[in-house]
C-alpha cells in the first residue's frame, strides 16, 4: 500500500518515503567521516551499522518489534507477523483481515519507525509507552477528518479495536466524552455513551475532568455569592446615606 493510502499525516508519509529511499544517516554512512563514535551503533556499539541493523536487527530494537507484534495480535484478534518486508517496505498484502486492518497496521508500524529514527544516537530504543502515545495521536488526528467527510463509521472500522483496548487520551476526546456522559440520554434517562471508552486507561482521566468541572462550578457559585454580598452591602450603605441626607 502507498504511504498516502495508509496515513493522512504528511510526517508519517515522509517517514515511509525516507525508509524506502534510505535517506537516514546511519552509522554506515557516517563511517566515511572517520569519526569512530559516529560510525558505531549507539545501542550495541556495532561498527558500521547499516540501515537494516538500526531499524530492525539491532539486539535492542528487535524486542520492540516483537512487543508490537504481540500487541497488534492481541488488539486485532488475529495472528500478525511483522516481517522486514511488512515493516520496512510496507508490503501489507496478506496481513490482517481487510483493508482497514492493514491501514491500521501500516500506521502503527510507521509510528514505530518514526520513533526509532528519532533515537538513532541514543543508547535505548523507543519504549512501548511512546509507541502507544504515537498511535493514540494518529487515532485522534484521523477522527475529525472522517467526521468532516461525513463517514465517521470508517474511523470506527479502522480504529475501533484499538480504542476498545486503549481508548483516546486527547483533550478534545475527553471533552466529547464528558458531554456525552451528561447530555446524551435516551428515553429512559440512561446514558447512550459508547462503552468502548470505558477502560482502565481512560477512567482516571474521566474522573479527573469531572472533578475539575464540579470544582469550577463551585468556585463560580462562591464568586457569585461574594459579589452579591458586596453589592448588598453597597446598596444598604447607599440607602443609609440617602436617609441621612
């Protein structure tokens, strides 16, 4: 699949273009500068590490891809095998069940490649937490795009399984969730909120936002009471001076 058909983010598309054209300056390229530090892998200290080593076969990067493979298998409910042809070349034919799952897998691998490239010169590879945050960011980025096109169901087909496990942590999504919680009720008075948002990852944020909302309301009420008290005192004082005159 072409990068344009996988992700709407121009940055992620450019990551795939740079991978295909080997545009990143890996230690093997920097070895021609005769710099002994720049020509070694910052993680395993291999001399003249090429692009394939930095992105895939480094002993400290390989566990990251194994963890991502297990997570995608758990989220999608089907066996996902991340081979170098899938990760580096973006050949997603035969991976996942349907085009929407392949698009999701493509975005997830692009995020991992972007995070790995960002840490070329650092001793530790990207963590799963960083990768999950990147995938959450992509899910939140594509949601308004599908809504503007009038097809929000396509977002659910692509990201529904991921959201059922992880949920969205963006501020706008949390505000939408609180609005749904308070204002979306059916005829019986029950909330019609989508239950895929309720999980151990989003519930603390929901409770925190609700608490801040109620604190804001209480503060507004207290300010109004203070203002009323001050105005009543001023009015009484005016009336007193008027009687004295």
